């Protein structure tokens, strides 16, 4: 997607209240449903060049947009499109925008009609390269349109985030057979925002309805800091719910003379990301890795400006290349995307803040270039000159506290990433080999946190094994 | 200021100055009447100078006539020159103007003076909205922080809020009553009905005669059938304004002015709101562009969801441990669509005329869906399509434009006619406002209406828009969200409609409505000066952004302004 949601903050101009943005459409081979195939594969592209039907996706027009409504199609089915022309007007939560095409071709089929809504990333139309392919695209649209407007489906069993805490059963409202879930307006809004499947939430509000706090509990986030003011002495029909709301939201009084320091922009961003991470079911797998060989290598290459960070990033990148699922990410709880690049973000503490400069293509760049790149990024981070893509394009994060003597720790998964690796200090450890001989080896503990919706225990274990092998035989790092 | 001006005109010569008529409390209410009073005269621009001078002169004469008393009818054969049935805002406006014109006037009220607007409508709702606006602001941490303010958790006392609303209604009601008493209007208590031509009964068996009669009985909340109102969990605006409870979840049936304003109040006080709208779009009746923007600001970010294209076919109040049940059917197919369970349902589906028991059969008048048919001069039309002499109907009861100030303007128009000056009220010059945060206001045609008219009559239509984002005062208030839009004729500079969504929009619309009423053209008004920095510059920008082909008129602006 060429449309980066973080950069585009649409502000509609007045004379024409629509702004224009472009969408990129990816080549989607006729095979449906295999997400992997969407990732750029040059060979495939070459072979399918005769039948190129592109999907037009619902673009992300703002950072908060989760779905968009088609206001109108400017072009009709069968109409020729030229690169840069407006094709469709999309309404987001913020504004209406013209969306233009990056490609020449024909608007073969409209999958999502005017007035309908589709989630960000869903196909809303098909673009055929030549007139001859319009028919084919139409057939394709017909076969897929039924599933195009995605109805939130229950997430797979493993992701059921609702903590099955025994809730006090709500005052049973006249048991009249199976009832459908009733959710309040704000609960629905929150569910959409936090991508919680409302059907899976147990309602604890009055009459068993799902309230905002139920959704917040299901999403694993703290109740919002600005609770609706509860009218005092109002004949409260729901004492339990009210009491719960007030106990959870009233923070202890501040000690006298405590100073209140508002968050800086960076702190707010960190806070937001951390809260968001609570909606992801994570688990952790630790692995001890011998570092004698790595330390030896480090001594050799240090003089050439190679840092330990670069070594670890390179090792991780190479291991990730062999285990693409660990480099994947899950954004909507319904699908996961294999990232085409291995971008290793490295957590850095700067002036009391935290930022994660990204070493792009860590598996492909050689050690020296990685080291050089890293120096550059750290310099930019210090002077607050990092560009957004230099800190938010990571697909995997590395966090190293080993230099402080920390032997093990546990990292929180950043939003949009599938895994994060926490690296502890390398320490001389007494180990017994298989023949029963003791020796002292340098060992470091790495602890990986992963999104269990997409990465399972065996995946992580295999990845860590590969990582350990690379670190223990680090010659490949310098190749 | 206008109010003080025109009222004191008649009053100073009449009553001791210590009457609370022009107390600051009365000012906002009266300001509105009198703004309209201006419009109601609707001079054509070419005659403006002369007719105005004449007007002022004649007014003076009549003021002194009025001073000679509201004592004797000019025609001895009647008890009164004018009897008004219904002392709402419409009746009040008519009565005041009638006295000013020297008519002996009586007003009959079967309930409380002030009618819907003062007791169960615009006035108490403004009190609630004043609270909701402040709550909203105090709760908006981001907004406060951007001012550098820190506010700890804002809370409210429901009874205190409710008292503010009822106190305001009482205050305004007293002001209204006093203003009529001060002028010598006879306030007759009892239910009024028409006995025959020029004959009215009130109370048990008091019969009076009048040369002219105005029916101004107003309206009551309209409750569609299938809905059971119990006044506690299924309520109308009458109950809601008492604010006896703030439910966790309230469904509002209807997303017009009333529904929107209450959604603003309830969400600010912590309720969640579900709108039920029969039409396919929320906020029908507003200019589409404005309603779209308003939805983004007033609906989407708040704790509100909605069902459109559905009727609430059945609403049962909460009882026996069950919540309020609302059956929704498709507005077109009538098929069952959904069942909602909420804590309270507010019925805001509009208002029905209150014309039962008026004795209309005595004069052979048949109501249409309850409304009394009238011509453009508010003269009542009987069952045979003929005008009933000396009988007029103003306000919600005739259904032309169900707004308090429209009723008042219609009443003034009628008084003008019965005192010998023909007058037709231009309803397109009557502004309307919805007091949400921010406010919505409009006057004249919407863009689709204007385009339809243009097509039919063969003229061109242009649109000018300005944003509150570009206004210094709005930005100083951190309230840059908003849009003003003007629909006009580029050939002659006529203003067809103005729609404003933004901070204090309701106050800003009058420059446009006055321009429409007085026939002022854009090329002239754009030369007028606005104080800087004020919100009024939003409207100024609008005039300046318009591209009009004809040049400014030769009349010097200063002379016009003096008029």
C-alpha cells in the first residue's frame, strides 16, 4: 500500500470539501483466499502478466479510520481509467475524499456499491488492464462479492480475549428463551474501535446488556479515564454497574504537593501504543544462547564500526527470513499479512523517551551497512529528525537491556507487530555438556513475546533455535 | 438593544419605568421578537427610505393613541378590537403589536402564559443546553489542555440542572405576563373557543365579542400510534425538560431539532443515545452538506448510534423488571427489523396542532390533519374554500412554519392587516436554529431546493462557503469546527439561503435573515463593516466570497445603514 495512514491526515479544503488521495492496488492473481499470494512475487507477476486484474482496496484515509463508506463511484463499470484519475469518493470518519488510481486500465467491476461500507484494506472494486479482461474480472467479482463486505466473524478460538472471569450473573430479565446480545451505542463503538467481536462479549449491564466497560474488559484495556458523570442520588436502576464504574475509575487522591506533569507527545504515543497492546493475546518463550563465538566475532569487527545491536539485528533478520510467520503481523484479528520486508526495529532510550528506529531489510544488508545505518538512525533520533517510516515501519522489534546487566526481561508487543525480542546480558555460566563435563560458557537469555493469534509456540521455538544457531555460529553474519 | 428600543417606545409613555419589562432577563427573549418585528415589515428596497420615514411617523402617532388607553374599543359594538386565543409566543407578539397599534386587546389562556416555547420548549431547553455546553467543554480534557487549563472531574447535580430550567421558564413567563399587563392587555383565564363570527367563549360561560379574532393555540408533542407514553420511561419533550432522570441509555425517536438538542443534553450528562429516524438520513430538513458535517461532529464522535429508515411501531414502557421495548419496522416494507431494549424512550417525532374543542364547527372550518387552513395572510379558510371574515390563525396551529418566532411574526403581520396595512410575511426570511454544540442555523432555501427552483425559473445558482477555521475569534475559543454556506444568484446578488454550522451559529444567522427580509443584495451588504475579531466575520467572509455580476447599488451605504 502506497497510502501510509500515518502521513495522510486529511484536512478537507473548503472550496472543494474533498481532498484527493491515491490508492495503490496490488496484483491479485485469480486464486482467491490465499493471502500469501498477495505479497509481491516477481516471478508470479511475470507469468500472470497476461491476466492482470487488480483489486482496488478501501484506503486508510486517516490514522483512526477502520472502515470507509463509498459516497459515490465517479467512474462506472467498464469505463477506462488513466493513472491519476479520481475513481471513487470515500467517506471516512473525518472527511470525504476522492481516491485516484495509480494504474491505467478499466474499472471492471464495482464490488462495494455506493452507500455501502467496507473495512480498510477490503477490495471495493476491480481494475482490469485491458478490455478483454473485464469479463473475467466481473466473474471474479461475482464470485467474491458475497464475501467482500466483511461481516465481522468470530475470531479463532485461540484469540478469544474475553477473560473468563466469573462475572456476577446479571439480573436475569425475564427468561424468555434465547436472547440476542444487546449492546449500548458506546459499547458498539468501542468494540469496533478495539476490534472486539461484540457477539463474544458477555454483557453485565442492566438487563444483561453489553456496556462499554464490558467491551473494555474484553479488549483488556483499562476503563476510559473520562467516565460519564454519574448523577448523584439519581434513582440508579443498576447499582452493580454503577458501583463498578465508580470504583474502577476513581483513582486514589494525589498526595499533597505531588506535581502533575502532562505527557509529552512521545509519552502520549508510548502510552497509547502500550494500552493498545493489551488487546493482543501474547505469550512468551525464552531461550538461552551461547555467545562465546559472537563475542569473539564482535571483538574482531568492533574496529570496523560494527555494534552489538547490528550483530543482533542481523542475526534476527536472518532467522526471520527462515521463519516468515514470526515476521508476520495481524491487524484486524481476521487475517494476517506476511510482510515482504524484514524490518528490525530496535528500542532506544532517548532523553527519557523511547523510540524504535528501524533497520530496514536487516536480513539483506550486510553487517557493515547495517552498522552504518544504525549510527545514522541513532543520530537522527537524538536530534528528533527521524522520519515516520524510520520508526514505524518495523516488522519485528529488538530490545536489549543486556548492557545494564539485566539477565532477563519481558517486552510488550508493539501494535502491528507479531513479535518482539528481549535480550538479556551475556553472562559466564557453568554448563554441563552431554558427556558430563563442566565448562564455563557465556550465555544470554533471549525472551520473545509474540501475538498468539498468528504465532504459535512451535513457531517461536523453531525461530529461536535458528536464531541461536546463527549466534552460536556467527560466521554467516559477516557474509 | 432593539427590544429595548421598540418596547420602551410604547412603554415609556404608558407605564412607570420601574416595571421589570426591560430587565436583563427578558432581553434575550425579546431580542428575538424584535429582530423579527423588523423583518416582518419586509420593505422592498426601492421604497425603503420613504416608507420608513413614514413608518416612524405613524408609529409615533399610534403610540400616543395607545397611550390614550387600551380602554375602549374603536368600534363600540364589540367588547374588544382583537381577541387572541392562546398566550404563547405568537399570541404575545400579536398582543404587544396590537396595543402599539391602538387596538383594545384581550388574550385568552387556558393553561399558562407563555405556551409551549416558554414552558415546555425553547426556553427550558436552552437552560439544559447551557448546562450541556459547559459540561461538554469541561469534560473535554484535550480542549481544556489546549487552553492550558486543568479541570478535575466535572460533575453535575441533576436536580440543580432541572431547577435551572424550571426557574428560567418561570422567569420568562413572568416577564411575558408583566409585559402584557403593563401594556394593558386583558388576560382572560379559561379555555377559549369560537362560538360564531366575531364571538368567543372562554372559561365556563363568558362570552365576548371582538372585531377580529386570532387563533394561536399552538401544538402538543405528536405521539405516533403504537407508542405508549407513561411520562417516566417513555416520554415526550414535555417530560424530558423536567429532567426527572438521566437514563444510562435513551432512544430518541426522530432526529429533527428537538431530538438533536436532547441528544446534545443527554450525551453531555452521560447518557448513551440511540436515534430512530424514519427517513433514510439523520437530520432530514437541513441542508445536506450541513447535516453531513453536523453528523460528523454531533453524532459520530459521541456515544450515539442510530437506525435510519425505520419506524418505531410499538414502544412499551419499562415495567415488571423489563426495560423499555421498541419494535422497529422498515419504513418502506413495514417488515419487522429489530427490537431495541433501552432505559428510556423520548418521542421527538414532531408536534401536532392543538385545535380540538375550539368550536371550529360553529364557523364551518374543517381542520387538515388538525391544522387550521389559512391563506398567505393567515386568514382562516372554511370548508367551502372561502375566507372566514375577521378570523385568523397563527403559529403552530396553522402549521406553516412551526417556530415560536414565526408565530410571533405571523401575529404581527395579522395586526398590520387589521389596522389597515396589507402585509404578507415572507416565510423564507424566517431563520431557524438548533442549539446543539456547536449550533446549526439556517434561513431560506437549502441547496437542493434552490437548485430545483433555479431550474424551474431559469436562473443560475452559486454557492459561497467559509470556514470557522479561518476565523480569529473562533480559533481563540478553540472552536474552529464549522462551516457557513450561502446559496445565491450570481446575476443579481439575491441571497437564497444561508446555512451555518459552528460556534454561535444561531446568533450569526440574523445578518443573513435580515438581508433576505429587507431585500438587501450581496453586492451592497458586502461593503458593510464588521468588528474584528468577531464571529460575525464568518458571515462577512461569506458575502465577500460571493461572485456577483451586478455592481453595488448607487445608494450610499451610509444612508442605507441609517435606515
